């Protein structure tokens, strides 16, 4: 074995783990060599059905339903996915290697040799749903900050950088940085998937198995394989990792508390100081929300109608826990500046924050995020200010 591959013997199986950088020519060569030399009974790859289809069919982003992304609250993770995919694409362009080439090579070599191929990664949709369920509000804000500052985007890309990433592939490296601000995301995207992939490998038939995984997963999967227990326990673990816990965020309670607090403060002002103070409270609440809601849209370089929408709806949506100002602003931006084919194609060519703001698809998502952020900030400023008038 080499630094790129390690062998683990467990429960009568020999598992050869091949760690790869997803845009490395050397990784493609290593995968081909290991399969030729080892002649395994099974070749498994770090893919699920959707990701395999995306690689083979070169799936384009124009299948993205932006309205659905907004409605299902997948904005933050969609932006992260775009950011990471674009960084990986930039590295691939520099080196002339298509991202995922080593996975394609593994499947090709296995097919040529008549070796069955197994997909051992968890369904990406389940992974995203679990990540969304676990991501806290503060983590989403930290993620947004990372995206806006464009972390690692200024790093020079060359062959040396990619080979340095062999010990920790680029996605895991970026997620490690991200995990400091959003540990819940890292837990789902890396730690859980390490366990899932290891358990799936253990369920496969065959005495010798070659598993092609990202280098950042290599160490974690190896440790889990070495500590694997009974098959019954493994089956239970897999079942648990494939479920999505429907957990209501504590922020929901805060959202319902805001109108109650607002009503209480206003009533207190009316009873203790009369209508004049009550009207001043309404005025301050309105103007603070109008200004900060519109400011969020302006920061996203939104259309004037979108800015006006954010200005008008922010004071009202802040009192309705079932809606959000960013949703209204985002839908208006979607209607007045409908994404073009060139925008969807451009989703895989984004470099800095300027590109995210120019692209009509990502600008819609940034409108939603920044308007919601502005409206939330307005609420936390307005209520104490209103109370100070009493």
C-alpha cells in the first residue's frame, strides 16, 4: 500500500481504501493501478445515485427550482454547495482534470474487468435534509459571513496545492474551516458520512473490496472499520443515519413570542402614557424595519421593486411567524429578473462575491438571506427602543 491507499482486514474482509483528491491526475492513475493490481471482488465509490447520475450525465444547474429552494429553506446549504463546487471546479480547470474523474475511472475499470460496482455514500438529499435540520440560526449566520468574505477564494491554485490536499481533500479542508463556525454542518457532511460509508462497506459481499473515497474521509473510515461491531448493530446504525429527524427549531418559539412582546409593549405604552406614545412606538417599529429590510435588498443589488417590497413588507412580516420579508423580496426579484439560461450555466463559474451578486440565481438567494437578516436585526433594535419610550 501507498500513502494514497490503506488496507484494513475486518470480519474476514480485506478492504483497500483509496484516498483521492477529486481533481488530481495522480488520483485517477492511483485508482486505476490499485484496481488492476488488487483485482477485487467489489469496487465501491463515494457516490450516491444522484451524484453518480450528475457525473455521468453532466447534470446542469438549470434543473434547479429556485422557488422550491426558497420555500424549503435550503438557501444556506445551496450557497455552500455552490461555493465548494466552484472552488473545486477552479482547481480542475487549472489542472485539466474534471472533478470526480477518479470516481469515473474506478467505475470504468471495474466495468472493463467485470467487477460489480457499489455506491456507498448516503443519498445526498438525506444528507442535506439532516444538515438543514441540525444547522442552528447562529451557524447559518456564520456560514453567510464565510460566503460573503469568500474564505480561501484568494488561495493560489496549482499542482502543489492539490497534492497537499491529498492528505485532506479540498472539500474536507474547507469544511474543517467551516466547522469552526458551523459544527453541525461538518458533523453531518463529514462525520456522519464516514460512519455511513464504513457501515455500507461492511454490508457488501466479497473477500476483497476496493473503496474509492475522498482523502479527507480516509482516516475516519479506516478507524470506524477497525472498530466495527456486530452486523445487527451496523444495520441499526445505517437505519438511523438514513432517517431525518423532524425537529422544530427553538427559533419558531421566538418567532411566535415577538408579536406577543410587541403587543405587550404597545399596550403598556398606551395604558401608562396614552395614545401619543403608542403611536410613536408604531412609527419607530415601522421605520426601523422599513429601513433595515430595504438595506438588505440594497446590499444584494436587488431590483428597485424588490427594494420597495422589502421596505413595505418588513414591518408586517416581522409580526407574522409564518412568513418572512426575504421570501416576498426574493419572489419579487425572481419575477422581475427571471434567471436566464446563461445564469444557470454561470452557477458553475462563480469566483468572488461580485459574481454571486451579478448572477441572477444567486442574487435572488442573497436577497432572501440579507432581507431576512435586516428584518431580524430591526426587530432586536426596535423592541428595546420602543420599551425605552415608556
